[in-house]
């Protein structure tokens, strides 16, 4: 039995360095994602009025040159749909592709929200064994060092997961709104075509 527990302790302790490296990589990845998120947020703020104006024109069935309706994410997607001459099948396919691209982007943040806390917990529990052993033997310095590692990994894991959760929650709202607006634009154009035929 003692041999089995020794093997488990050896395996557990050998995982500490990889866990710390992965936690640092997760933190760096989260910070890079946060930078991209802030850039996207600023871009969306800048084009908010233009998007609102486009949606208003679509609602009022105005003739819009979608190919040259300006820059921005929403305008770019409308231009893509316009290139298909608002063919329902082709436009629905393209909207589904955009939705799939958004899902892939969200998956990275969703993955980080699950993995970072796991790594943080592992980084917390692994040093606790040597810390308790140091406490039992009276080696307070060793115990303090291991406890420091335990708390640091917990904090890094929580920060990484928190950033990823923020990005995931806000982007999910953005992307669902974008897809809804594209479907609305397609439906309005199809309705406009039906009215013209009548």
C-alpha cells in the first residue's frame, strides 16, 4: 500500500511544473483574447450608428446599395448576402457558415472557462501535500513556500477563467444579435421581392 501511495505522490508532484506552465500559458492567452475583445468592442461602438441606420432603412424597405454600404462587420456581411442576389438558399447557407464561425470563436473562451479553474485547483492541491509534510516535520519555510505556490496558482486560474467568462458572455450576446439582424435583413428583402412580384 505504501508503494502505491508513493507512486501517486510522485506522479502528483511531477505534474506541478506542467500545471504551472499551462496556467501561465492560459493567463497569457486570456490577456491576448482580452486585447482582441477590447479592439472588437471599440469597432462595434464606432459602427453602432451605421448598423442602426442600415436596419432602419431595411425596415422601411428602402433601396440600399449593400455592396457599397460602407465598412464594418454588419455591413460586410450584408454585402456578402447581396452578392448572392438575396437568394434564400445561398443566403441561409452563408448565415449558417457565419454562425458556425462565431461558435468556433466562442468555443475557445468556453474551453478556457472550464480548463483554467481545473488547472488552478490542481496547482492548489499538488503543493498542499509537501506543505503538510513540512508542517508535520516542523519545516515552516518549506510549508510557507508550497502554500505560496498553492495560493498563486489558484489566483491565476481564477483570473484566467474570469477573463474567458467575460469574453464568452459578451461575445455570445453580440454574435446572437448579429445573426438575428442578418436573418431579419434576409426576411425583409425576401418580403420586398414578394411584394414587387404582386
